[in-house]
């Protein structure tokens, strides 16, 4: 065998080997993905005792994922196996926090009951903030404190009561850019915060801080 022919055969074998390796990598990347959706993740079913719980915000490992009542069906809570921290928050209530150990392919049910925070009291003189924000799943913070999600604080007959003065409003949702604004209110004043959140913020799975 001449050196030229030998060199050509070596190159051809390298090309074939690379093609096989690429094909195997492609299959490894595509096939287990569908399998993982069905078998690898564990499901967490949060059951609220009342409307208070069902309208409370849910955080998983410090990431806001939505309000409790919507985490069903296509939005059901699926987590990778391992240790996780579930926190449920509602304005005027103590945080509900539970550590869980998620197992692949298994469903766990957690009963959630919120307890009133006796340290919190509404001001005697208030101003009113209406929220007209899309998506209405977004979490709402006033002066750095979570007060609820847009759906329960907007619409007919719903509003956010605050003490007169200046307040920092922050609205956050995974996958969207955070919306922030300052508002200065006098006693009994009514004001509306309106915005369509812009897509492109931190994706789901990225912790959101307040």
C-alpha cells in the first residue's frame, strides 16, 4: 500500500468515526429529552385550604413560579429530583415554607395553610392603586415587600390600599423584563399602574430577587 493511499484511508476512517460520534451525540441529546419529561421529573401538587392560599404566590428555590391556584394542568409544578424549598407568600400573612425531597416520576401533595401576620395592620388613612398589567400572573412588590399577584389586585372591585406617600412598585415574572415605577400619593387618591410587560427577562429557572 502506497503512503498516499494509506493516508487517504486514515482520513476516511476519521471522517466516518466523527460522523458516528456526532450521530450518537444527537440521539443522546434528543431521545432522553422526551423521556425526561415523563419519567425523570417529580410533580408537586400544592393544595390550598381557602382562597387566601389559592391566590398566594409560590416560590421554588427563590424563583417565583406563579400563584398557587394556577399551578395545575399545563402549568403543574414539575421539579428535578433532589432537595428543594417551597415558599408560599401572601400580603398580610406569614410565609409558608417547606423543604421537600423530590423523587423521579413521583407525585407529592403538600397542604398549604396561611397564617395571618399579626404584626401587619392597614393604615387608617389610605390611597388606592389599581393595577392594569399583562400578564396578570406577575408578582407585585411594594417597597420591596410581596403583596400579591396582578390578577388579585386588578380588575373591578380590586385594588391595592397603601399609606399616603411615595412608594416603589416592582412587578416581576420569569421570562419578562422587570417593571419598576415610583408613585407618590396623597390621602384618598386613586391611581392606576398600567403596563404590558416586555418579554426577554430572566427565563424560568433563574432566581428572581426582590
